[in-house]
């Protein structure tokens, strides 16, 4: 018998078998000894059972987190961690927890909620914003259970939404407007393909278009604004770059132009996402109008009028557009014209190069010099020579050709009016005509083609990536002239003439 054992021990493979068995035994012993030092994930699962963990949109008021758990041990605290797209920092808060009443079938059921308000200007988030969240549950013994991260699309809770998705674009709509939603989605795709390469912006990140059917719906989705602004402006679209959201008034007759305009703001935000320095408003809006797929001629009419009457504004001063709607339309026309000029003269590649330099953290003027060899003032001088506008005043306040300096402000000044000023107003009417309208077109139609006009609607102090809203003036008509004041005083002039005539005949 011993002879057979000795023979087997020397058989091929026996030594390898012994070594393998020894290795398995060593690994098993290591796992057995060290398991006491490892956390046991099953312990929390056994003591804390997640019944419900949700987040619900209650836009425009805010969103609500709810949690229900069954716990064998007392719950010490429950925290919700959440990240709102467009906000710089993650946030958290503690839920108000309640134990189920005694006698309940599930006496160890614990529930709680936390409501996060967004109905103030500094906490506003647009519908379509992505919110990532998870819950962290701690019991009195120090055991912590963390739920998986979930996502909420913070949608307008007033409506039941449907979607159309093509590529990276999803359009949310409600009601029987699916055909229009599909058309707007295609416009967005075309704009991405055209303007993404021009700006050097990536176009793969998902984009959400929230389409409203009328002005009342749209107004309820916007951040709180002053009552004066709300009365004067109708917002047709608004872009939120860091949230990758565009709000759209879908029943506008130029809705395609609006969505393309606003989408360029999102692309510009992506192209310069690494810079904390803003792109000047005139360049931002000029690019947005350059990418507008439904450009009207209204801006050109207002620009022609401004060039003829020396009412253009130096681009260095167009970081804020004038409050007067007519002069705002001039500013839009100037901005689009300057962008068209620089792209036609120096090429599309130079524009994407400019955006890359800005994205690296270089201030705009320095980025212009590095890319084109001139700054904002240099571009302004070239553009004015191209369109025939008056030269810029020099640094000492004199115009380049020795003429009177351009006024710093183009806002209408109010001065006392006399009978002599009525005649002067009539002369001014002849000297500064309104932009001509096409036969059969109303002034309201001309102004509608030039919309949108600007509105400052920054969402929170210090945040970037969110453009202002683009809104159309609620009144029609061309730029106001001095003769308008004269017409208002015409009854007084007639009355004075009659008194003079009566006195002449009575003598």
C-alpha cells in the first residue's frame, strides 16, 4: 500500500495539485480573518428599507423631495444632496421626518420631505433644468445608507408635456402642436450644424426646448421682472446656456427665427465655458442674429435710418443696449451688421479662433487684437467706413473729420416747447425721415420683423452662461421724431393762430 502511495506522490501533476489546494486554503483563511474589518453593506439593507425616494416638480414655486423608509433602528437624520444645472455648487438640506403613528401596521415606517423654493429672482431655474439628487440616511448607531443618484427634469407643472426628439434636441410641447414642435426641432438641428463650427462649440450635449403656446403661458415661466418691463415687452424666447435650455413662444410667426437666435446664445456659452469673462452684448446679439434662420429686413431699415441721422452708438458703449425700443432695434442692426462684416472680411475660421482665445481666459479686446490685429474700436472704425456712418469721435471728444462729436447718449431729451419749436419740429421731420416701409406694409409689420428687442433678465448675480431674454416691443411704429412732439402741440398752435387772427380783424 505504501508503495502505491509513494508512486502516486511522484506521479506527474501531483505537486501542482497540492500547491493549488494550499493557495485556495490560504485565500479562504485570509477572507475569513479580514471580513470582520470590512463594512457589511447588507447590514444597512437589512435595517433600513427604502420604500419611496422621489423628487417632484411644482414649478414655478419649486420642487419637493419625499422619502419613506422602514428602519429597525431609530433614524437620526436624513439629508438630501442635490445639484441644479447652472449652479456653481452642490446643495443639501435636511428632511423633516415623522414616525408613523402607534398602532400602524408599519409602525417602523418613517417619512419626510423637503421643499426647495425657486420662486425668487436669485433662486430661479427655468423649466427644463436638470436636477440630480440622492438621499443620505443616518441612524442613531451611526450606520449610513445612501440611495442611488436620480435625475429630475424640472418641468412646468401647469401642463402635461409631450416630447419630440431628434439627435441631441428634445422639444417639449403640450396641446395639438406636435407638427410645429417637430419643425422647431429641425430648425434647432440646422442651427447647431451651421453655428456650432463657426463658434467652435460642441453640439452633442442634449438640448431642451420648452415651447409655450401663448404669451400668458410664457410669462408664467419667466423669472420675476419689474412691472414696467412686463408691460412694455413680450418675451419671444430666452436662452439658458449652462442649463442647455431654450424657452420659446411657439405661436410667434417668426418662431423659427427666435429659436435659432436663442440657440446661438447657448452655443456661445458652450464655446466660452472655461472663461469667467463675458462676451460683449453687441457681439453676443450680433452672432445670434447672424445665425437667425428667419432674418427680416426691419433691422436693416433701422440701421439705415440711424446711419443717415448719425444715431449709431460706438460698439464700446454697447455692453448695454439703449432702453428706448427703437434705439435698441438700431443696436441690434449695428451688431448684426458688424458680425456680418467681420466674418465676410476675415472668414469663419477666424471667428472660431476668436472664441477659442476668449475661452482660454483672455479678455475680449485682447482676444480681438490677438486674432484680428485690432480691438473693438478698430473694428468700429472699419465697419463705419464700410457702411458710411459718421467717424468715431477721437479720444479727446472730437470726431475724426473735425465735425461735432457724436452725442454720448441717443435718448430723446425733453425740453420746453414753444410755438417756435413747433416749426423747428417740422423742419426736423424733413431732415430725419423715418425708415421707409414697403408698399402695403404697416409700421407694426416692419417692427415685428426687427424683433426681438433686448431685455435684461440675468438669472442670478455672478452667474454666467445665461443670456438675457430677447423680447419684442409691444408698440408699433418707426423711430420717434421731433415732429411727434409738434403734432401733440398742434391744437395749441391753431388756438394761438386763431387768437392772433381775431385780434387783427378786431383792430
